[in-house]
């Protein structure tokens, strides 16, 4: 062995890290990739902006006969936010990692296995916050106003982001279970019942029959209710229901994703 | 730091070899991919694991690198049990798997930095380590996305990433598969340098005979999940004979064998299809008697050649089949 070799072997020593350190490392990498993935971000941003404009333009006059308590623009802005943040995830990137072998590279390091998942979710959280901003700007431009002020706007964005984060458990579970990009992409279909069998277009009291029943059990109904309440004032009951619905969904989906992670990372 | 207790335990166990396995086995349902393999790789050694596609090489590597649990037997790397002490094992190994495990959406520097951070290196150490690994890397391309890299550049980056934390054992799973000859030669040179300068133990799988012959201190030949021969390339080839006369006949090869076994100086005759392979101490002296004996017996000879033994001859000797055509072509040049 040469002197250079000896120096190299004595200078660099790997050390144990911790869960938080590993999560930050994985998140840094995932966040750095976000601006490089325009093909993913472009359509993701287009959809909520499109729905906000189209829904308001096509339905606001018809909704004038319904007592919403807020303008139809304000009624639709939470729908656009939910569209902006739901299913927005780096699960597709994780599938690519699995396919190109980078996931195996990570698995041969001492990285915390849970950090592999949480690090991606931190990036998702950053992304949904970033995607919420242009939607909010469009909403303000169309006339939406918060009686709860800037803090209300912040809470509005955070509840939306938490909902989005809770939902990501589904695409991650599919990604880790299947390792198939097609399966992850098609997981967006699961969102349709959440998005449309709810109070997206009319308040709960104006829904009838089975749609009314389904919307009662749809957590999106309570998320939209909580978000809409922020236009009027601070309503602890509505906000509490929104958070509870978000946490209930998150508990279910994140359990699925953690089980899928365990299956994927188990060496059995 | 890599836990002192684990290092101490590693030193005090009877398995002080860099890589050791006893009856290592892996099944997938009814299929047995690895069937009771015993390995004993010494520290500082380049061990070549040679075999055709599907022989079980990658499965062995995945077990030794903690990616896959054995279904039978035991394995230690640096004296650490790959199942019970998997996390400790990961500190002492570097791994470059068959598919270069790189994210094309990252730059080379980002991949190395992420790898370093996961092993607890700080920013200064990461920068230092990248400088140390400069001979392997294409430094000009380090800040470019991996998607712009050639196959050889990507493979060298993969190698550098595996070395970021200064491991003591490096696993290379078919490191040159898919590379053009110049890139292959460059990887070979890096492998030699890593072993020579850093004293790294290298566990190298390959389906290329020439690669095993050129790089490995010792070679284990694996076929159908079992090690069928093991030794230095020289030892393995000497077991065949100093020279090999190969005869391809039209007709009964077994009859040709019977004829040739009677010639003085012939050490062994084996038949593989229409090919008769003759091991001898002095090939040039045996060539004429072989041709005359076959001609006298009325056996038509289609091809007659003389060469030194290759690892393909060893493989043929122990399995009855050649390695696949591509690898044989590579290997026959030796």
C-alpha cells in the first residue's frame, strides 16, 4: 500500500448518523430535483388553475341561487387547492430509483429505511406549498378575500398541504409495492371519487340522494368545509373537522406506505 | 464512527477473512439460485467470481451486501454476520451493482455528496474525498447531470460512489458489462490501482473470462448455484494441462477420443459434442501425432488448433459446456 493509500484510508471514516440527519439528506436530494422535473410540475400546476377558472366561469351564475355565505370564487378556491396538492408526489421518482438501481444503492448504505420515505415526503410538502402559491394568487386575482387575514391564508395553505401530504401515502404505497410507474400514475384515478363525490360544486345541504350520503363519509368534504370557513372567520369546529379528516386519512394511507416500505426494504 | 465494539467483535470471531461463507444458500420458491456455497476471501485479495448469466453470481453478491437474506448457511463480511450485523456490514462495504445505481437527474457531485452524507461525512470530508477519487472520475463532468454521461463515465462514477466512505471490501457486480473495450480497460486499471494503492479487498463478479484472468488473484467458477472450481487462474489452467490441442471432427468424437488416449504425452482427452480437447505438456510436439493418429483411424478432422488453456477450458472441463459465446470470445484471446 502506498503512502497516498494509507492517508486515504485513515482520513475518511464513516460515522453513524440519525433518522433526522438521514431524512434531511434524502429530502435535500429530492428537493433539488424538483425544478429539474418541469414535465411533472407543469401539468400538476395547470390542472388546478384550469379547474378554478372553468368552474367559476361556468357555474358561478348557476350557483347564485344557492346561499354559499361566500362568493363562488371563494367557494371554488379550496377545490383548486385540493386539486393542486392531492396526489402531488415524488412517488414516481421513487419508482425510477427502484428501476435504475439507485434505490438499491441507498439500501447498501446505513440510511434509516423510514427516512427514505419521509425524505421524499418532505420534498412533497415543499412542492405542494410551492404549487399552492400560484393558485392562491389566481384566487386573489379573481376576487377571493380572507376575513381571517394573512394568518388565515397561511392556515389555508397549511391545511391543504397537510391534506396533500396525508394523501401521498397512497401513491408511495403503490410505488413501493409495485415498483411500476404506470401503477403510480394511475393512482390518480383513486382521487376522482374523493374530488367529485363531495361538496366541490355545491354545499352539503344542496346535495341529495346517494351523493349526499357519500359526501358525508368523504374526508374531502370536511377539508373543503374547514378551508371555506377561513374566508368568513375563525371557526374552531370546522377547522377541527378538517384536521381530523386529514389525520384520519393520513393514518390510513401512511400505514399502507410504511407496510409497503417494510416489504420493499426487507432483505427476505 | 464505525462502532468499536463491532470492530472488536469482528477481530475476535473465527471468521477473520474479508468475505467468508459456509453453505450459503438462497431459494426463490422451488428454484434454488445459490446452492451451498463456501467462500474464503482473504483481506487485500481480488476474488473473481466467474460464471454465465443466471449462475447465481448476483444473488451471492446481493446476500453479501445485505440486500437479500440467505435462506440457508451463513456469511460474514469483515468478520461481521451479514444478517445479524447487517447495519455494521454496510459501513465496511462499497457496492457497485450490475446496473450502475445512479439517478440521471442528479449531477455526479450531488450523487457523491449524498452518498457521503449518508455515511456521516461532513462537507469538508466530502470535498476531500471527491478530490481523492479524482483519478476515477471525469472531473470536468462532475457538475453535469448523469444523463449526459457515457456508459464508461457512469460506471466510474458508480465506482467512486461506492468508495466515498472508504470501505475495506468492494463488491463489483459485472463492472464492465456493456462497456466498450477502452472503457473496460480503464475500469480494469482502476480496479488494479484500488487494490494496489488502497489495499482494498475486491469481490468481482464477471461473465468475461479475460476479465477474471486479468484481474483476479483467485477465481471461483460458479455454475447453477454451485462453485465448481476455485483457485488462481494459473492453477486452474494448469489443471487442464500446459497446452490444449482442440480437434473438431466430422463423425464419432468418442472414437477419436479412444484413438487419442493411446498417444504418448497426452495427459487427458475430453469430448464436448463434436469437439475433442486434448491436454498435453507440449502441444507443438503432440500436434503431428494427433493428426496422424486420427487420419490413420479414418476420422475426418474439420479443425485442428493448438493453444494455451483458458478459463473457458476450465469451465468446459467442470461443467461440460462453454460459457456463453460473448464471454468465450473475450476469453479465447488469452
